[in-house]
C-alpha cells in the first residue's frame, strides 16, 4: 500500500509544482538556446513534393552492388593466381628463394595506417617462414609486391593480400610485424595466420574430425604441452562447415561437456564451439591417480596382446562405418628419448595393420591408411602436422573459395577472404588470397538510410545473420560476433513464415501485421503495425563452395510517405576542416581547433555515395572546396563530388540556423555553461557552433543524444553524463527532435523526424539549476536529484562533491539512493527490469526502464522505512524524473547487490522484478550443438547497438601552440562556490592532494589545477598542473603580478652593473685591450646569446604536449575502482574532437637558481614523449579482460586509440585519474 504524497514529509516542498517549473525551464532552454522553435519554423516554410520510395528497386541496387564487388575481387585474385603460376615457371629455371622475415622488419620501415589500424609498410611483401623449410623452396613473395600494390589502387576495400605455399611459406602484403597478434608469437605465426582459410580452400568439403588426446600419467610435461598444441592446431585449421568432437583419455574418458551433444556426437565447429573446445584442452591435466594391477599368470605375457585388442576394436568399429574412418596418430616424444615400440604401435594403428596382429578384416572395402607423425615440439606444427587431411586423398578443386566473415586478429574489423588455389602442371603450388573489408563489401547495407522507417540486413542461405543494425559496424568490430539466426533479431509473431519464404524464394515482398498494446487513450486495446519485408537472393556459383546471400529491407508502412524538398543553397558556408580552410579567428577551444565566427558543416560517411571510400581516403583542400562549391551552387552547373542527392537540400535547410545561434550567443546568460550547439539530419548532415574540427568516422545518427531523442519525439531529452574529449570535463547533452514541416503532415499519421538538435552543458549546471530553484536541496538532511528514464543520475549532490574517487558518469539510482531504488521497485507500473541479448559480446544485459507516462507522485510504501522519506515524479515534457529524499535520522542504509570487480550480475540464474540490483550482465547461454543461444534465450530481444568509439582529429603541436584560446571564463574572479559551480573549465577547489584534507582557503581554479575539487588531481586528459601546496596554488591565481616588480629590481641591478663595468673599463683600459686582442674566443659567446634570445622568443609557448592518442583498455565498473585507478577510455566523447591543448603560461616553472641555458632548453623545448606528473603514484590500469559496458546501459566514456603519426607529438597511451571506490556497479 502506498502512502499519499505529503509535502510536509519533504520539508514542505510541493514536488509536482517544482517539477513543472523545472520542465518549463528545460523547455525554455530548448526553445531559446538550442533554437528548436526557430528551426521548426524554418521547416514549416518548406514546400514538399510527393515521393514514393521503391524498395524492390533499392534491394536490387544493394544486391547488384554486392555481386559486382565480389566479381571485381575475384578478377584481382585471378591476376595474383596467374602471376604466381608464371613465377613458378621462372623458379624452375632460376630459384626464387629470397626471404624478408615479417618478424624482423625494421621499425623505421613501418608507418601507422588508419585502414589497418596498425603499423605496416606498403613498400614490400614480407614472409612468415616455418623453421623446417629447406633452402631453394619456391618463395615468390618479393616478386608479388608490385601486383599487390596495383590491386590496392583498384579496390579501396582490400586489406591483406597473401600467398601460402604448400611448404608453409606465407607471403603477406603489406608488410607487418605480427608482434601483438593473438594465438601465437610472431616467430610461430605461420602456424595460425590464415590457417583455417588455407585448409578450407584446399579441402573445401565438410569434414568430420574426432580429436582424442592421451592425458595419462605416462606423459611428461613437455609431451602434455605438445599434445595440447597439436589438438588446438587441428581445431584452428577447421571451419564452421566441419563437425568435430574432442575427447580426453586417462583413467576415465573426459568430454568438453556432460549430458549433451558434446559427449555424444560431432557438432559444427562455430567460433564459440572452437573457443569452448580450446578451453577444455587447456584445462586437461595429467592423470596422477595411483593404479594397481593384480596379475596372476605363469608370467609369459605376449607384448602383442594389448596391441591386438586395440586393432581388433578398430577393425570391428570401422567395419560398421564401411571403412570410412581414417586414423592419424601423433606420437608426442621428448627429444633424445627412444620410443621405438610406441612409434611402431601408433604406426600400425594409423595404417590399420590388421594382418600383423592376426585381426580379421570385417568389411570388403579397402582399409583406409592414415599417417603416424612423431612430434617433439609445439613449434612449427605446420611442417609436422599441417597436412593432416592428406590421408583423405581428396583432389583440390581449381575454383575460388569465399569464406564466412571473420574477425581480423592482426588489427581490427571484420573481413571476408577470397582465395584460389594455384597449380602448375596439375601440381598444387599453394593458395593465393585477398582479405576484403566487410564494411566496404556491405556498405550498401551498413549505410542504408531509411529515414527511421526502414533498415536493411543480410543473411546467408541458412538464415544466419551476417549484418543487422543490432550488430557492431564491421569496420570497428573488436571481437568475432555471434552469427545468430535472423529469428533472434526479428522477434515478431508470424515472422517464422516470412523467414521460410526469404530462404526459399529468390525475390519477394511480404507484409506482417504485428499487434501492440495500445498506450493511447482510445477505446481499442491493441493497435496494428504493418511491417513490409522485401528481399532478393544473391547466388554465387562456380565456386569451390557455392555461397548464397540474401539482402532484406524491413519497412514500417505506418510512416508517412517520403518527400523530397527543394531549397536554394546557402550563400555562406564553412566546412569543419579548419586545418585546411581556417577562418580569420581560428583558435583553440579547450582541446579543439575551432572558430566562433560561424557554425561549421560536417558530413558523415552516410552522406556520401561511397561511404567506405570516403573514410579510407584522405581529404584534400581541393576536395573540400569541391564539397562547398557543390553545396552552395544554385545553378546545377557544378558536378556532384560524390554526396547523396538529399544532402544538399538538408545543408540548405540546417545552415539557416547559423544566424540564430550567433545572435543567441551575444544575449545568452548561459554562455559560461553551454559548450556547443549542433543539429543533425538522418542524411548525415551535421552543423555545429562553434565550428569544430571533427573526425571523418564520427556518425551523429548513432550517438545516444540522437537515438534517445528519436525514441521520445517532441520532448526535451537529457542524456546521462559522459566525459567530453573536447576538454570540457563531464557534460550532459540536451536534445530535441525537429519534425518535417506542416506542409508534409498527413492527418492520422505520425510526423517524421527531419532532424535532431542538441546542446552540451556542463554537469555542474544541472545541480546549480536545482539549488537555485530549491535552496532546500543544500540542507544536510535533504537530497535532490534528477535521473533519466533508465535510472542514471543527471543531477545529484554526489556528482558534484569533491572526492577524486571516480568517474562521474554512469552513476545509477540503485547506488546513490539504494533506499529509494528498493522501494520504488515495489510500485507497480513505474519501473520494469528488462533483459536483452548482446550477440556482439555474447552477454545478456539487465537494465531498468522507468515509465515516463506516470501521472502521480511516488512516495514511500506504508511498510517502508519512515526515517527516510522520498518523493519522485516525472518532469513534464522530458524523459527525466525529479526526486527529493528527506533523511530525518541516522539509519541502516539499504543495499542493492552489485559486483565490485566487473559488470557480472551476482545471480545469473534468477531475476526478480522487485529485487534491487545495479544494471549488470550475464554470459549468454550458448548451445554448442548448433553454435547459437540456448532455446530459453530465444524470446529475449536483441540489444540496441551503441555508437562506436569516437576517434580524435589531431593537428600538429606547432599549430596548436601558435593559436590563442577561444574563451577565458576567468575562474579566479569567481569567489564563491555557487559562482564557480558549473562554469566551463572551472572547479571549486576544496581538498588537498590526499583527497581528504580540506583546504584552508577554498577557491575557484581551472579544471587542470583542481580536477573534481581535489588540488593537483590527475585529469582524464592527463593535463593536470602539479601544485606543490595550497599556498602556491592560491598565490598562483590570486596574488598580484610580480613580473613588473621583479623587472624593475633587475633593471636597477643592470644599471648598477653597467656603471661599475664602465668604471673598471676606464681604470683598466690597457688590461682590457689585451683581452680584446686575445683571439677567436672573443666572439665565442655570441652564438649562445643568440640561442638564448631565440629561446626567449618562445616565451608564449607551452610546456605540455597535446593529447593526441589513447589506448582503450576494457572499462570496468565505475563503482569498484582502486583509488589510484587509471580512467578507462570509452566511446561517448561525443564528437571525436581534436585534442590540441595549448597550455597556460602559468604552468611554466620559474627556477631562477639554475643555469640559464639548461632552464631555457628544458622549459621551452617540448620532448617527443611527455609523461605527465601526478601528485600521487598510479597503479596499473584495470585488467584487459575486465568486462566492458555494453548496451543498453550507456557506455562509460573512453578516449579511444587513434593512429599515431611520427611527425606529431604524442602522449603515452594511458590516461591517469584519481577515482573513488564506490559501493556498487551501475555501469
């Protein structure tokens, strides 16, 4: 039973009235500061023409593009194949055996490449050569370099090109040192690199393999290690078309799983099954159990007795199969130890030598002969075990092979291999191959724009999903995703019939009516949504294994018909490439190259006709000028530089907001709190003020502020706090949708979203907004908070308290207010705990959804704790809630169980709606029998895909240091905490270096000096200023300038010194003349003085170097961190801003007692690698295996890794920050 909301229980505050006022302020902010009403008026003036999109034609275009590109890659591969075969002819006359070891490539030859996301050299092909390969073996690597280089000019999606010979030599282009790739070190990389691709190309037919490992107590440690390596090598050589079983033998038989298919039959070797088998093999241990044999006989034991029993069993069982089983045996031996009997016995098993042991042959078919191989090392298994399928005597087909998509272990992203065996006079020489970027091959699907009413996906002939909006973008995928059946993603009643038709019919269109519970106030209980599926199959024949792909477009019929608009182009337009086309007042805005003269246009990849080509090629000044000329052209005389048709129209519309933003900046009272304004359209058009340099990979339509706004059209949307890599610290984004104009409205149909507008504000601004409206929130026993519809806090006292103990993002109501969380879970209809499956990382996510349509005030239940009262209500017109907690006495705190080391749920076997726990995840239950999720998981929806990590667009340190800062918020002029709170780049400094001791004189300082309110605390940007003590910090920002005084004193000393010098010169003229004629030493000091002068001219320079690149260690729970935690780095930085940071002159040390030239060099000349000093020592970062935040919980911010340019100054690849040990994990 719920108590009636009583204002007296929370200090007399009428929470409904306060929430209404707060909603009005947010609406006013959206209308005036974002410019929502102005932009909507612009769209309302537009004229529209009817336009019907032909989905059948669109499907044909996408499928035709995919088939055309595959054909082009096959042509390039044929060129490589013919070249290899011709080179072998020359090899027979003059051997080609020159080798260039990949592992020995000089670092000076390698350069970071943004396509490969690693260091490579395009000047040469390198080789991975097994140690056992003899000299004189065919090695065409260096002679293939020119062909490989030419291929890269024809197709932008080419990544790795290679030739693998039958001897195991692996030629790879571009050259790369495989030092950090998984599975094996570089010197042994030939055993794993493209191993599955090679075997599938040579033996493309499905294979049935049983791996039996002897792990009895007779094996030595070396033999056990070798046996495991052989088993894993065999698994690495097989693909998803093959069926496998793995068995361990000791005193008992062990399987990779009990009571299911793992112990009873062969199963398809999916990626997850291979991983499971590999883990099983790694965990096998020698049998150490003691054994006793009681043997009573005359003592005449034939040595052939046991061997005969084994051969008899083989003869009997193989006869049942019709002698179709081939047995290969591998004798694991220690070097130097003779084992003649064991080798002979294993050889007899391999060849099934029944005659030797007088075993009857029980079937008329010929006995298959396997091979016995003695192996004494886990290295170079290619030479010893590599051709284990040779015993089948299969003939290799002279046809190309196309693999399934796989993850690139050498860098990142998803690839698809196209290979072709090479022959000479019927003799196979090896396999030529191309690894193709899946993102380029499927860009018609991944960059399909359906204006929010439709999307495209791709399935194979078995219904496995190869690409879907719920999956990560293939270019940025860091792990091998699970290719689940399409029914796992399209979970609509009746879709099973649609799926059957998609797999059976070459082309088709089907409509599916899906009932939904009616949330409106009409009389009907359900509404009907009509979904239209349109598809076309792509059949690629004349391959070693025929492939079938199916392109599908899903369309929501209830959306209004698509309309095109015609608008004249803008007369003035600035592009975001300020490094190429700077304005008159280009400056550094925190850490970004920016201009306040106007907004700047950015076009994401989806705005181009060839998105992947746009991303992979560098923009030039000529290219940028071509964009601007076309977008501003009203004569239709300038040719299209490669953008989509609707882009120019959208640019013409959104650019009209520029004047409104410029005017608002001059009159706004919130300039100290607003960081930037921007607007984005579904077509990829993005306009931002101030104009800022952005990364080409940035996609605004996948950011949280965009997708959340489209979920709540017409409302003011608050996004949970995240770290802004532009340098503003922790920020909150406020966004709002813009609809198509009034002339496009259709009565009875929902309006289509035409754009999303947003602003970024500081995190402190929201709490200031609360306390200014409700001063009672500052009382000791009252806490006010604002949270979004997922339960993440946007404003709370705990988010602005100085503690230096952790990231201020992803703080959940279940942690900060566990009593409230425990109680509101019992309010029916308000909060719902939900599940979703993430097939990208194989997890099941648990998260909360709060009902924003609730129309009452929630308060304590009668049986709740009366020492603490709370009230929560929705903020009208938003996705947020306002809450007040009144604690009148000390009490035992409530507790919401959460893992303190990762995001794992404490109990993955049970989930109760009324049980309080932080958002968490559980491993996805995988059915290894078919490589997909367990049947119980089928009804769980797939998780929404979050945006990939944003990269940083960098400029040279020289450019950054030569430009002034755009703004100065004058932190030192703000003398109270409320004046300082929320101001851009300002922090109220309250605690000393230890994070506990209060400063005697708190003050407002720059963020770098006192991050999170702690003096000298490490910042996530690693640009902190080291201050020796509180007094120095205060003087540094509050004392009068001592420069003029010191200059005057030094001037007096200089005059006095000159007078004394002149006097001594007159008195000792003769002596001075002798010194003047002493020789060349007279002028020796001049170069040094010149050097000092030249260095002094750099006095306006800066000592710190720009933040340019970061690694992305896996982020773990923000509520279980060491106090010296290194801040994990994550995607939502939101815009991929430049990290250029010219630093304050106040940073520069003033050490006057040191040698001047040393001071000058150390002070003004930046080193190539600068290690930021911190006030406290830092512990290592969280382990790489820690679980990351995943959808649907908003991701914890990472500053992602970007390519290193050797001509740019870089910081070490870590971010150090003081953080707090929290109680629970709500990441």
